C-alpha cells in the first residue's frame, strides 16, 4: 500500500512537472491525465486525513493537489491571457481572415485612387469626397486654392500638453466610432461595410491630392503616415470583422444563419478588440507627434517603426499559419 501510494505521488508529481514546463496551455491529453490524477489524489488525501496518517505524507500530497488544482481551475494571469491572445489566438484569426482583409485593403486603395482622380478632374468634388466633420468646406476650398494656407496647415508649432490630451481623446472617440460602425454595419450583408471602406479611401485620396501639386508633398506624408498606418490597419480589422458577420448572413452554410453567426461572433469580436490598441496608438501619435516640432526625417522614422512592427507581426502570423500541426495518435496504441 505504501509503495503504491509512493508510486502514485511520483506519477502525479511527474505529470505536474511536465505540464508546468509547457506554460499556460495544456493539451487535451495532459488535461485529462492531470484531472484523473487530481481526483485520485484528493480521494487519497481525504483517506489519509480520516485515518490520521503521517503528517508529512499528508502535507506532501496536499501540496501536489494544490498544484494540480491551480493548473486545472485557476485562470491564468491577465498578462498571460494577453500574451496568449496576441501570440496564439489572434494570429489564427488573422490568418483565417486574410482574404477578407485583402478585400478591404484593395477597396480602400481603389477608393484613394478614385478620390485623387475625381478631384483632379473636378476640384469642386472635394466637398463630396471630404466630409464636413473631417474638414469644414470653406476652409477646404481655401486649403486647395492657396499654397500659403497649405504651408500654414503643415507648419510645426508647439502645442500645450492639455490641448493635445483633449485632442487625442476626441480623435480616439471619432476613430473608434468609425471602426465600430464598420463592424456593426456588417449585419446588413456586409454591403455598407464595403461602401464605408471605399469611402474612407476616397477621403484619403482626395485630401492627399491637395498637397500633391507642389513641393510640400514630403511634409504632408511625414504629417500623415505615422498615425495613418495604425489607424488604417485598425479600420481594416473592424471592417474585416463586419465582413465576417456579413458572410455569415449571405453564406451561412448547411447549419443555418444562427449557427454561422455564433461561429463568426468570437473571431469578429477578437478583430475589433485587437483594433482598440491600434486606435489608441494612432490617436496618441496624431495628437502628440503630428502636432510637434519634429523634423520630417524623424516623422518618417516613426512611420517606418510602425510599419516594421506591423510587418514583423504579419511575418509571425504567416509562419504560424504555415506551421504543420502533427496529430496526436499515441492514444490509438493504448
């Protein structure tokens, strides 16, 4: 009996050492084995306490049961959950929705070229392409007609910290509203989401045309790119989430619309959740970096850093999507 109890404790301790070395995630086999040993351990511990057995043996088995309970029942810390989300769960969603992201990106790009072409042909179309909430119509015409106004617009002036903070909060609220709207409109078969993606590109192209006609265009792109990179990526993620919902409406599959919506809800919400920090970063950059006295070179470096970080994460997602997962077939031999 004592030998069997010692063998059981050694087995439980070995399993605990193995699963703790693997980190937060447990395989199905590890979870099943640990749960079985935990139940047996609790039963043995109860019997030992009833018989008033060896206190040292009780203390040792109790410590093993506490470790097993922690692995099975206690949720991982917040930092571990965030790490798991951005390094395991979210990359899978990105890889699975890559084609929808390409659709949104292509629509934005087509809209940008269309906006630039339309206002180049007819400058009066600026009022249609650029909404009044983005830039007032009267000032927009003056900006398009006057080089001095454009130079004043791009001038680098020191701004107080308090005003930057308020402006950053307002930008975040506005951009998040656009993103959530793109996501929510997906319920209408995704068509309004596609239209909004095209219109976002249209606005960007029309506004970029204003500064593309003279030598100030490098200053404009130094002004635009640092915050536009994370902001457009966040809008793309929210639009992709809307298209996931729209896809569940239009092509639900054999199980019906309700089931398709349930299956697409989680990845869609994960895309919107991942867009949230990007909106925060974009608002901070647009408020604090854009309205600063930094040179164009420094701003281009900031844009390159943002693009490099996004590209590195995309490379990681690509590697993860191509990794071959070997099935666990050992249970067939048991």
